[in-house]
């Protein structure tokens, strides 16, 4: 995945209760809002590889729809079993300041 910023669409489409699924350079990613911040994590539960695209989001945590593992959106840390390893944060997600209000994702920063 490149280190360039990628426009994933309007920031208003990113919810605090459900992830937005996108693909960036061939990698499935989910984007979630937590307050004013946007977070991007790999679309994969570390417990069994299940997609997080159908997950619920509560209190800045994404909850795997298969077995209920909770992950911190800020750090990727696994907070509850059955997951024991963190999910992979993709990098920064940002909202542009212009009138278009685009959501941008950049890996690794």
C-alpha cells in the first residue's frame, strides 16, 4: 500500500455506529468515526479472519460480528476474547477542511 493520501469519499458517509468498507490498494479496510476523529483498520478480525464490515461500533470500539471480539479503534488493541492480538491499524484517516468534506486515508502515519 502506498503512503499517499487516498480519497475514500465524503466524510459524512462515515458513521459512529457502523463501519464504511473500502478497498485501498487492494487491501480491504473499514473506516469508522469516533467523535470528530476517523479511524482506518484492516477489515479482518484477528481471531478467525472474519470481515469487520458488518460490525457494530460502540464507544470507539469495533465489535466482530462473528464472535463478539472488541477492538479499540484508536490503537487496534484486542480488548476482549476470543481475539488476543490487535487488528492492524491502516494509518491516519482525515477529513478535509474544504467544502467538499472528503475523507482521506493514509497508511502508516
